[in-house]
C-alpha cells in the first residue's frame, strides 16, 4: 500500500533526474524539473483511498537566468540526499540548511527556503523525506503495551528488540524515522491518546493488559513520525486504530483529522502519513451531556474553527456524522477534556468509559 | 543529599498536619497552616548548596470565615494525596483539578487555583509533589547510551531493566515521576543536549560508545522530571554532567541556568530539581568566532534577556565568567545554534567539537 523504496532505488531516482539535466545541458537544451503542485486546490478526498490525494496539477521549473539559483540549490540538495542515503547517515532539516552555508552562491539565507526545496524534491521523487535521509526536529509519540519493536543495528546486523510491555512507568519513544522498524504483537487494537497524562494513567494501571492493546500517546497533533508509526503498525498487523481525544474542535478537526487523512499543506505525502483505518472514540458533545462532564465555554476561536471546518474541510464535508458533531458542539457552546472523566473517579475512564465506548461501535465517529 | 521519604512517612506527615487542625478545632482554637513564602525575595544562591535556597520567610493561614474555602481545599487536597500514596496511584495536576469538581463548595473554579494549593502543600511538607502522587502533564527527556534504568513492578515485585544502549534509533523516554528508578552504568559522564536533532545524531553515530557516556536530550528547557532524573543519576553514580546548548541567551540563562540551579518561582523544591554538578560546554561567543559559525542577529528580546540576567539573576551575579559571556554576546550581537557546526560537515561535532571541548576544562563555563 505504501511505497517503500530501497536505498539503491532512491539513489537511482536521484541519478535519473540528474542525468536528464546533464544530458539536456550537454545537448544545449534547457533542463527542466517537474513536481506536483502542493496546495489544497490540487487535492481531493476519496474515502476509498482514505487520505487527501493529489489530482495531478504539476509545476515545472525551467533553467533560466532567473531560476538558476533555485535550480542549483535543488541539485545540491539532491546530491546531499544521495550522500546521506549512501553513507546511511541522516540530517535534520536544520542541519541541511547549515550544510548549504558552504555552497557559495547556492547557499540558503533562511531555513524556510531549504525546507521548500526539500518538499519539492520529496514531491518530485514521490518518496517521503525520511527515506531521503532528512529527519524532522520534532519527535513525539510514546508507546507502551502489547508490542515489541524490532530494529536492526546497521553496524553489526544484530536484531534488537524493544518490548513495550516492560514499562511500569516510562515508554518507548518513537524515533524520528520509523521506516526500518519491524513489529511483533498479539494485541487486538491500537489506542491513540491525545494527552501524555491520560496515557500515563493507562500505562500505570496496565490498561493495555486488560484490553490487550497497544497504547500510543500522541501528545497533541501527532507528528509525521507518530502517524507513520501507527500506520505501518496498523497495516502490517491488520489492527484497528481508535483515537481518544478531548471533546473539543481542536481534538476533532486538528488532532483526529490529521491522524486519519493527513494535512492540507503536505498532500503529496499524506498517503504515507495518515491512518485511514482510524475511528474516533474520544469525547463527543453527546458524551458531555450523558456523562455530565465538567466543561469549559467555547472560545470565539473554537467556534470559528468549527465553522471553517464545516465550510472548507473536504474530510468534514464528506462525513455527515462529523458535520453533526461539530454543529452540536457549536450549539452547546461547551467543550470537555478527556481528563474531565476524573470527576467520577480517577480510574472511571478504565472501568467505565473505555469499555462502554469500545463495545458500542454506534458511538464511534468515522 | 536529597530528601526521599517513604510512602508511610508522607502519609504520617499529612496525618500530623490534619491531627493538629482537628485537635485545635476540638479545643475551640483557630487552626493554622504554615508554609514557606514562595518568591524570589525569599531566595539566595550559595554555590556550596548549589541551588536557589529559601531563606526562611513563612506565610501562615489561619482558619477564619474568609479563609474557610482555601482551608477546606487544602485539607481536601491533602486527603487526595494521602489516598493516592496509599493506593500507589497517581493523578496529573489536571486530574486533581477535575476530582475537586465533586467537592461541592470546596471545588476549584480554575486549575491555577488547585495548582497553587498543591504548591503550598508541597512547600509545607517539604516534599516534591511527585512523591505526593501528583504528576505533571509534560514529560520530556530522552535517554540513550551506557545506562540501564531499573524499575520495580509494584504488582509482581519484579525488577525490570531498560538497557539504554540498545537503541539504534529511538530512546528511553523519562517518565513523569522518577523517584523509584534505579541505575546501573559504567559511563564516565552525562551529556545533556538541548535539541532532539543533535541527540539523534549522537545516538545514530553511537557517540556514547566512543566517549563512554550517557546521552540525554532535554528538548529545550528541561522539565522537572528530566532535571530530577539527571540529578539522581549524577548523585548516585558520581558522574559529571556536561550541558551542550545553542550559543544564545536562551541556552545560557533559561536552559542551562534552570538545569543547574533551578527556577525562581519554584524555590521550595529546587533542591530536588537542579543539577549543581553541571558544567557548560555549549556554544560560547568565543566559539562563534573561533569556529566561524553561521549566525543569526540577536533580537531585541535576546538583548533584554541578557541585560535582565546581568542585573537580576542571582546565579549570573555570582559568576564572573557568565557575566563576561553574556556581555560578549550582547556586544557581538550574534547568536549561533549547536547545529551550525554542521557547516563543517555533519559529523564535525563528533570528530572535532565535542572532543576539543571535553579535553579542555578551561573552555567550560561554571
């Protein structure tokens, strides 16, 4: 389902592009670089695919006097990627920016410029930048429960196992690149949790053992690495994914939507960084009423976020139950956090809320 | 050096306070609760102690009609702490706030109120709130290298070992409460690193193996759990601690200063949450010049941060080398990130910078 290239395939993709440029120049023709247009206007949502897809608009850059610098920067960045892949090294986006300081006239002045060129190469080669050797700064995602993560030491070839069931406290921290990880599990599902605090409660009380599951703390909007980890694990082990967030518009349209279908401004790589099999078992407006939860009033920003989603978000526009859920919340003008369940006892979430939710698929949102 | 109470000692401290209140009321006297004043004006820096210490001013609350609610909230919060300790459970600060929603008239309206009461109890009993069963939301701190962390499963009594040398990528994530962890290590020192990106590079290239050390990523200003973890590890294994931050005022006065001596507004618990043995091997103004690093201009906020520290920070006021370092940076009006070393090659930090710094104690800052 997801495209995973071997290192030599990435190197040969880079070489193909570079050879083409070289041949054109030797033949006194203008070389061109093409990549898909990265914008919401070039995106559609089809639930069969499960993520925001590109619809095919391309942008093409031709080597001219005015484009010479960007052209050179793109080729330099591709050369850096090739070097990283060949030496099995990685560079953060920030480091790649600093490496360019030695590229004389092709140096970047600000990091957003080098990030943009990196995104274009990613879209051009149709691989994610982690495979190209570029890693994000931010990580995020903590794992505990019925899972063993396996990685291979590139120096010794030894397989190293991380048994995530062996955490009384603490967790396995998801690395910034997860492409080479393997998994062993007998769990029945993955529970993706908004807050580290709730995750910690479920770890402490070994909820994963009772429910036979894998607990993953997203810590707010899940990072690329966290989404990719959940996706690869869910695909390979054919596990359902349940997302447990706060009952607010941020939890609905930012955290859950991004987990499930990806983000608007990274459409070219959503197919890798989304979890189409996710279902929502977080706090809904109906739960606020049924469980008599302590609430906070919606802010103006919350309400605007909801109205924007109802108008513009292709994911929300596709699912009636989400339109309903967002309208109900705007009408109630209240939100509640997952930790508000603590009003009924600190472990009410374990003894009552989660078992009730999981056993009643009608209470889920798509 | 650090005070670590057994669970039954905490319970009996709580009972002592409660008994005193009870006896006073039965004897028709006004009960009182006393705790140290938590403010910079009640603080001094003595390098022998190594952290910001309280100088002894107390605040006392007497039960009257106007203080009845706060008094009741304090006693309720102590009762919750007692319950948590007795049942070996934990609650986040957020959860404790929600639990109070069932305390009728004694309920808190906003979380800052319940956090304040928790801080007062912490200061009153002279233990940190993690020992009282209250854990922060935020975690932070990733560990890799020559260290095994040992925790005990409270259910089975089994000792569980986490070998932090077995990470090709990824890391051991520091839990929010670290009081009960034990350590095994043959490392020579601890390297505390500002960014996750730099940490990842050092893990990937097994720098810890070459240098025989423990790598800890702070991810910006270190959290309480991260500082406490480094402190306990450094104390128990008698290890020096070297901090490697960006060359900027935030790295100097926020990240490093907080790691070493704690923060101003949490003076009553700094003795647990500081690392007096830390030395600074991060990027200095002189390094920016010597290593010809790519820089960014200082912002007005940076300059103000530096001038404030020179004027008001008891730590900076104590150390001439820090005053010098801050003045030099303000004069140069430039800052540089630790990742700027990548200009000389991605692994220059491993082959040149760190070995040069570590072998030359004269280049360290106190």
